[in-house]
């Protein structure tokens, strides 16, 4: 899918943390909507045994988008957030343009 729309569901969002996070207990995706409002989505650890993770020694967090996640059109920003006993880490910021219906 080349375009993403307000209130779409089922889209799989996967963000690279840039580090090995296999033992960290807390995974989230921070999202900033076009108005600058920041929210936090719960996330899951993308299979730490995947070939991508093994090849790059990094791990991913993922979320399947729900109806209310992308609730306004415009440029959104997303960032992986991982917390554990050894520290807190942020992934690189990713941007996604979300379109209104029929755009």
C-alpha cells in the first residue's frame, strides 16, 4: 500500500530500535500527530530470532494499527522507545504522511 489513510486498521508498523533489545521489558512506539500531540502506543518485540535481526544485530518493535491510532491527516512522526534496567533508548524518527479519505 503506497498511501495510508485516517483510521485505517490492520496496518503493521515496525520500527528498528538500532540496538539489541531482546531482554528489555518495556517496548513502545511514540507518535506525534500533525498538530504536535504526542501519544504512546503499546508495541511488541518483533521476533528477535528473525533473519533481519540476526543479520544486523538489531531488533524491532511492532504494532498493528487500531482504528483510533491515526485519527488526523497530515505528517506523522514515529519513534521506537525501549526501557530496561540498563537504560532507556530511542530509535530514529520515521515520518509517515496520513491522508484524509478520497485523497
